[in-house]
């Protein structure tokens, strides 16, 4: 969710061509590889200056790294440089694959800990759970149950208010899991969430635009992009059919006062009336409405599945996603050993709480409803019912394509198989 093609090295990332020349497996220089589109950047700037938590009476630590990755000739991405803090300084070295084993390993562990915080609090909790709640509350307040868009959206808000209430009580409250056991908890939690919210834009919530903005259209082996774009297209087609059935022209959209109040509330309360987010304040056309509703449904179903379903697979191994770290980021090279690495890892109770939490968050609910299935009939007219059948047909076709693709993968990407994508944010 953070990686982007690097067109120019950030001024605060003091990596040089000489540092990474051994990592570039061609005779090209770093500048040439950047021009060729083979260099990628991951920047955890949202974590800069966020005060870390105190856990078990001990100060914790988190980094705000910059990571440079290289697309090799065999189409894999490999990290080639890591800077653990945002501000260049003598005590903020560039870590390289050619460094001592534990220098490089601990640098990567700090990156993964930062990624865990960004993933869980920004891309999971904020952008799927809490934004779905915004859309749900606006729907409850402004659209009567007979409104066609109420009927369209309601299956995608099932249990969202309940799960978000639990998240506030058990994850991010004063005595919640994150507040007690995560480095980005306690005093830093709200500061980080404000930074994350400032980065949310309408464009970043629309997958086709987000992929293009990050320059990831042609990056190889990117199954989140491939499957996500296909599902965006399927949902968009379904929404378009539904919207055009109920709104025959743009004037119908403009005159729908309940709809206009709905989007105004989303803009005002969900995005704090910030016009820079790109969130519309009014709908003026069928096309504009279709795109926005596609975004709402996609993020409540497909995007949530993408960031939720693989949590335990990738984060269940603590060193790959430490909840917290007990030593500060190294300030010089040559000081890291196996002993210092083990001392940096979180306490056992922190590890257990983290593993248990992501296990529960990844677990499919007992009354799971997959994308495109509807337990309650909202529509009764022939054409909307046919539109639902069209949606289910295209989802089935995609499921078969995905299954065929995965047969040839050493590590199958199944998280966006419609069989595992829930209609709404429920867990």
C-alpha cells in the first residue's frame, strides 16, 4: 500500500550510487535504473516524531524508515538500502545488504515493525473500518429504507458499526491491545492517526487511480493490483447498471435531495470539510455517482479483504511484524549481534498478545457472507435482480480465472478470491 516507483531520490534519503552498486545486478548505475523504472521507494514518514509507547514499564521504540528496492532482471523486488530515520545525520547510517548480517537484519526488522503499524492503523483500521462507518452512518441518517441507494449499500455495511465499536473498546481505547502492547500506542496513537487521516484522498481510495499515481501499472507479480483491478471493474459495472436504472439522466442525480445530503455529510463529517481530499460535496452526474459508490463498496469488501485476510499468514511470525521493539534503532554499523537482536524483540507477553490479535482479526466469521451474495432481498424489480445475477456471474468467472492462475504460483494469492471476500467489514 505504500510502495511507489521512485522517479527521484528524496532529499532526506542520502543513499548514493556507490553504496548500492554491488546490489544492482546490471552494469547500469543507480540513476540509470531509476530512469528505467526499476527502483522503488517505501517511505514511512507518517511515523516520524510519533512518540513510542511504554510497555511493561519499559520504553519502546519505532523507526520511520525509508527503503529503496530494486526490480532485478528476474522480476523480483529486493531491498538495497534502508535509512531508519527521516532526518539525515551521522548517527543515521544507510544500511545495505553488503553490511554485517545482523546490521542488515535488524534494519529490516525495524522496517517490518513500522510496516505493521502503518498497515494496521492506517490501511486497515482507518481506511476500511472507520471510513466504511462514515458511509454507513451517512446512509442511516439521510436515506430512507425505500431509497434505491440504501438498498444497494446496506449489505456492505452489515456489522460494521458493531465491529468498529469493539475495535474502539478493545484495540485503541486506553486499556486496549494497541494502547497496552504496541509501540504506536499510548501517547503516539492519536498523533499517528491524525497524520494518517491527512494522507487520505479520494484518489487514493480509488484503486485504478492509486495504482497509476504510485507508478505500479507494470510492476511484475503484483496480484493485489491484478485481482483488485478486475474486481473494481466488476463492481463498477454492477453499480453502473443499478444507478442507470434508477437515475435516467444527470438531472435526476442533482434533484435527489437525500443523495445530496448524504454526500454532504460524508464530506463534512468523514473528511472534515477538507476540499483538498478531492471528496465531492455534491453529485452532478450519473458517472460521478457511479464512481463514488464503486469506491464505497470496493473499500468495504475487496480492500478490506486485501488488508485483513493475510494478516496472520505474514504477521504471525513475530520478527516479520513486531508489535513493538525494545531497543532504539542502531546509530552505527557493527554494533548489532544475535544477542542485541534478541534483546530488541518485544517481551513474550507482547508477542503473544500480538499473535492472538492478528489471528482473531484474520479468522473468518461464522456467518460470513461472500461478495455478491445477499442474505436479505433488498430489490424486487426484474432489472435490479438481473443486475445482481450479472454481478454473480462475473464474480464466478473471475474466481475460476484466479483459481487457474494460482495453480502455477509457488505462493498462491487467494485473498481476493471472491470466495474469501466478505460483503462488508465484519471482523
